């Protein structure tokens, strides 16, 4: 586990990012594999827009923080251990994504490369960082335009400069759950 994240000069992967006692409550909030369907705590909202609004691709989301305000207080508080490790000057957005399995929705990763904010431009000077925290292990992954690939492994965190184009490749068998962070350092 890192002490704090430094501004990434490339794609930095951190395995076992949180201690088990910090990871388990996050996992239970989103997956709740102890109580099954009766115990789900995270409300998921279906949206039309994986890459951009109304792109015809569906995913479930829940926003913890956006537009300078906390949207989901419970989720925001639960994610404090991650917030402490990324040590932001300011947060732009924290959003949970649940992508549908590729047997449900066919996608072409080559058409889905994106950056997470309009503030992220080539040779970005704004010091914004994108981070992805993987909630569950599955056969989906994050693919970067330069060909780099980060497998979806529970309790893994990847950080990279926000102008790196990337895409989430859905899992084949179950949902891919991640928390997407955009912050300034």
C-alpha cells in the first residue's frame, strides 16, 4: 500500500491498494456477497452513455462527488481511505461504474477511447489525474490507446495523467465494477 500517490508520469498500478479492513466495507457496499440481493446498499442508476451522453451504450452509475459537491454522502465517506491515499488538492469527480457483461451488450473497444473530462487535453498542464479503483475481479480490463492493458483485479488502483485516452473493456461473465476518480495534484 502506498503512503500517498505522487503525480504519475505514466500508468502506475498499485496492487492491494487498501488494507483488507478498508477494502471489505467498500466491497460489501457495492457487491454485498454476505447477504445476497437482500442487502444491497448501493443504488445503481441506469444511464444511456458509457463514453458520452446518449451514445447508445448502457451502464449503471452512482456519483459520489461532482460539480464541487458531495452527491452520495454514504459512498463518499466510505471511500475516505482512497481519498486519503490520493491526497488531492481538489477533486473533480468520483463516480462508480458498473458495466454490463459483453454477452449482454457488444462493444468495440477501438471506438471507446476517451478522457474523463473536457479539462484533459494533450500535453495537459492542469495537473489532473485519473484513477480507477477496481472493486471486483473479473476478465474485463482497462485498455489504453498506447496498447497498455490493466486487468480488473479487486483492490487494485491505477493512476495516470488525465490526458491518457483509455477505455473499460466489459467482463464476459459478470459486471465490471470500478470507481473512477478525477482529481488535481
